[in-house]
């Protein structure tokens, strides 16, 4: 009878490695999708500014859309930071000491991915539900205001960024003025050239007698 191969024991750290790989794959997948979403939303913002150059700052949809872009960027940063923390914990020799924190980190990462998944709902759908819009707005303000002095200062930053986008659009739409550098000097019509030459000759004739008149003693 042949000897049975010894059963490979799967440790908690082995399970953690698999969980980390799954989290990393999910984060990379959502990062690509969210970056595409952000690019699309930025183009939508520019189109709305072009369509309403006088009133876009007070347009709730414009302001919410720009905040939404910043919120999505913040979620991506959080997901990336969480992934780095998990990798650092997994590299710890005494994994048992950080196992609980690792599992908590996995849960936090999943929460971030859940939030990112909700971002693929069109902003118009959010605007249609007043209660959902308020809750979503509060979530955005709370997340973004963590690095700001207050929500009011963040609103000022939104105004400045919208102005910068408008200035960028104005620069893109302004036609390039042609230059005359290197071109020959414009020529007067033949008739005007003859008139100018004749007037110059008359001036020379009137000036000659003055030069030849003798001085009085």
C-alpha cells in the first residue's frame, strides 16, 4: 500500500493572502471604471458650463456633479491606502497579532468598493429623489470636509474650480488671431500713390524759394 500524501494545512495567513488578492483585483477593476466615469463627468460639466455661462455656478446639478467627481477621487485614494495597509499587515511576521485588524481592513475595503459601485448611478436619478439627494450630498460633504476647515470653505473651492474650468473653456473657444509678421507692407491703390507723389513734389517746390531767398542786410 502506498503512503498517502500528507494533507497540506491551510493557515489563516494563507486565507488572508487569497482575500487580499481578491480585494486587490476588485480595487484595480473599480479604479479603471471610476477613472473612466470621472473623465465622462468632467466632459459633462464642461458641456453644462458652455450651455449656461451666466448661471452655472448656482446650478445645483453642476455643483453636485463636481463634488461627486472629488468624492469619487477621494474614494479611490481611500481604497488605495487601505490596500497598502493590508499588504503591510500581511507582511508582518507575527500575523496572528494583526489578524483581527487585517479582517477589519478587508471589511472596510469592501465598504469602499460598495460606495464606488453606487457611483455608477446617473446623477439625474439622484436629483429626482429629494431625500436621496440630501443623504448623498451629506455623505459627500462629510467625506470631503475631513480635509477642509469647513464645508463653507469647500464651497469656495468649488466656486474657484468652476471658474477655472470656465476660463479653460474660454481659452479653447477663442479663435487664434492671424499675425501679419513676415507679410509685405500693404500697398496703396495706384490713384492714391499718384496723389501722394504729387503732394510731395508740391511741398518740395514751395520749400525751395524759402531756402534761396537772400537775407536782409
